[in-house]
C-alpha cells in the first residue's frame, strides 16, 4: 500500500455499523453527506444525537441552543433536566441490563475484578449517600487521586450523581501538582488509594496524597482511601476513612439530582502555557454527548462490546472511555501497570483473553508495541478488535501501517482522532465506513464545523494551518474554572468568534485531513513552517530508528534549524554515517532546506505514562530553560541524559 493509496472498509463492516443504521433511518446516502448536513444544520444534528444515543431526560429541553450571550457562551438544551450518572448506570439497570458487565479491572499482579451494572449501581448509590451524609452537595468538587480502579470510577460517578463535580487527577502527579489542583477546585474531599503496582514496584500513593493535603493548607477535610495493597501508612482518624467502610451499611439506593444540562459534571485540569493548570469545565450534556457520539458513530461501540484505551482516569480519555462505553451499555477494560510488564506480550494477551473490540492508545505506545513485538504471531487471537484508536499526538506512517496491516491484517480501521480535554472528545476523526489514507484523521467530526486557518484567518489548503472550530458544540469547556478572561484569551481571541484549538492541520488535494502537531511545536526554517511530526515520520521510517523527537534550535541566520533526537532499535549503534543517512533521508523527502542540522542519538526520550513524547521538555532543556512540569513522566531519568546531551551539544556549537 503506497502512501497515496486508500484503505477501503470491508463491505460487511459498512453494513453492520451504527452509522449506516443512522444514515438509513435519515435517508442519507453517504457519510460525507451525513457530516455535511450535520454542519450545515447543527440544530438538526444536536437535536437528533440524544435520541440516537438513547439519552433519557428528566425533562425534555425546549430549545437546543441559546446564543444570546455570544458563541463563546453558548447554552445548550435549555429547559431540559438530565443527569450523567443516571444515563450510564441507572438507566441501564432500569432497562434490563442489571446483569450485564459494566467493566473489568485487571491488576499487574494478576488480580481481577468485574462489576455488573447492577453491582455498579449499588456501589455508586452507597457512596452517593455517604457523600451526602458528610455534607457534599451540588456544585462542590470531589477530587480523585488514584489510577483506573473500580472504586475510582464509583467515586467519580457518585459525585456526579448527587450534583457535585468530579475532578480526576493523574495518579502519576507529584504532591505539589496535586495540591495545586485541590486548591484550585477547593475540594473538601479527596479520594485516593493506599498504593498500586507499576512495573513490579509499589507506588505508595497515600503517602503522596498526605503531602498534597498538607500543601493544600486546610482545603481538604476528608480523605477516602481505597484499600488496594493493604499497606501500612500514616493514618489520621479525624480525617481519613477507608472506602469500604464509607459505603458499608449505606442505603443501596440514591435518587439522582436533576441537573441543568449546562451544570458542570467534570473538572479536568490540563496544562497551561503559563504553568498554571487550566480547569476545563465539562457539562452534564457535553460529557454525555461527545464521548457517546465519538464511540457510537466513529468507533462503532455497541452493546456487548469491550473498549480498552490505554490511559489514566486523570487524563481525558479515562472518563471518556467510561462514559461513552457505559452510555451505550457496553463494557470497558481497565489495566493496572505498564504495557510491557510482566512480559512484552501483555497487551496482546489481554486483548485475546478479554475479547477487546475497540483498542486505543497514543502513537508512542503503538511504536513501543511495534518495537517489543514487531511481528504478531498466531499465539494470540486479535480478531475481536473492530476498530483501533489513536490520540494525543500524530502517528507516523510506518506505525500506522504496522497497526493497520500487521496487527489489524487490513480488516479494520485505525480511527485517528484529534481533539482534546477542553472539548472532551474529537474534532476531526474518521468513521469505520470511509476510505483512509495513511495517518489521516479524515475530516470533521459530525456536528463540528472545523477549518484550517492561516495567520490572517483565511481558510488554507495544501499547507499547514491552525485547526479552528467555527461553531460552538455542547462539550466545549464552559469557560475555564473561575477564569473567564483566560478562557476568552486562550480560545476565542486569536480569531474572534472562532475557537482556536492549537493544533496544526493540513488538508490535501483529496480533502483528507492530517494533524501535524501542536502549533507551539512548529519549527520555522528560513520562514518555512513545518510540524515536527512530519519530520519524525520520515526519521522513523529508517530501518535503524525506533523513535524520534524533533525540535527547532535557534539559528542567527535561518531563525531555527532542525535537531532530531533518535533512539535506535536493538542491533544498531550510533555512528556519523548513520547520522548522515537519517539527515539525507529527511532532505530527500522534504527538500534540502529541511535537512536536520543535527541527529542526536539518545538512550530514551521523555514520555508520559500514556506514551506521549514530551518535545516541550526536550526543547526547554536544550535552550537552557526550565524543563517545566515533569511530574507526569514515566521515565524521569531521561531528563538527566538530555541535560548531559544539551551540555555537550552547546559546547560543540561554540566550536
């Protein structure tokens, strides 16, 4: 399959898909026509979507959207009443799904736990009643500092059920970062865990949570501790309580709060350029509709399926997985620990054992899997997978091909998605029924009027532009948490009346969309802009290269030159000859102006637990700035190596 050729979806996949059933019911012939109509008539789409997803209202809305305060402050489903938790737990039980599996959790040590929807409702109701007993009510924030665990999900859904706001915090954060988020949310309750496993090591999270509570200076007055490992730990009787004791003896029924669709359900903190986290506020309507739309229309999730996205509940994709799959009455898989521990085949073994139907990851995770198991033998049955997913960063050509044709045997699509925390889902992504070019995100998500703008706010094709959204959608953050001015400045000021998302996009001559990186990662060589992902795709295609990260290095004449950090596959060693080969490969593919100035071989690249390579950290170190927030890194030891490389590189540049 050449880069310009198309992957065509199998006929059986098209005919059996959810989107085909929708199009048939609406008398629409093609997916492109469906998306076009959803953009031209957004009120039609956003009115019909709750019906397609089976959303149950306590009170039907009288108006789809109110724009009287401007597009920046759109208000959705006016007059309606709804509750997220009711729709993804109670409704399933009420409609006969009590014995259906809601999720399965698998520990790194082999322990397992599954809950049916009936069991989940019982646990959620008990913890909801506990929260009400200790005085937590509508609009208060409940912080959850724990990995993907059954109790983490129960806590999140319980808070939302009673009208409080759930704020999951990444379990890899250090105490200072956790405290910052607790203080911003003014969370009186923190749910955490005694400890968990990561690559065979015990992570004592309760100890870190105690430090965070101390740093938060009296904000937290109750810490609920999930008992995972039975660790000895400091205990404060007036403040601490075990999760299992909190739910013991509580009534196994709790009425949901009937919420305005605009009321916040989730407070999701994401990185800000100033260093201060941004609090994305996702409403009950938005947090139901966008994961539901993405998973039903684009990932083809249906009852009986099992989704697994390699993520943490503190990242957007964790709640996205839970909410979308459960809204559709499906199941999902949560896995403790690393993807390659205790063995390199762990991912394939779990997919086979649990019959995963939708498998998602960040591109770096896929590259790690490709490096660990370049050939997938017949030992594991992966035929249950119907769709793959990638998000968080652009995927390179070689990895896209490997996922599609080595893992997927050319029989199922890779749904490459770009969106983000602040929109709680995808802005551009394919559906299973469309042809694909390698690495494409295809085009607009239904109901989302996306475009690519140049610096002047003019639509641009065939060259990199800024990904923008020209209409509001229900899942857009409802401002930023207590920072309305920052919200307008961040998303609505660059192109007034248009949402600026921060990604760089390219639309080719056939109308296929590609995401080439974040706008703040863009490299400018002699005035020519290029995204690092485009360079990395070429570098990674060299037979010796495992992974790469490319940045711009200041240059007095050209503005910037390209510097690529490269890790090698086993059996290859660094050499000046190999440097020239890689640099020449880029020059022959992109043109001589884009020949990398330097190829730097490194042992590892800084990455988050979700697999995303942190170019920002590399660039900051190389240019002498503070590396910034590195508490999310899976491999913090890589920082010291990059610092040494930076020192040597700067000395070399002086000569």
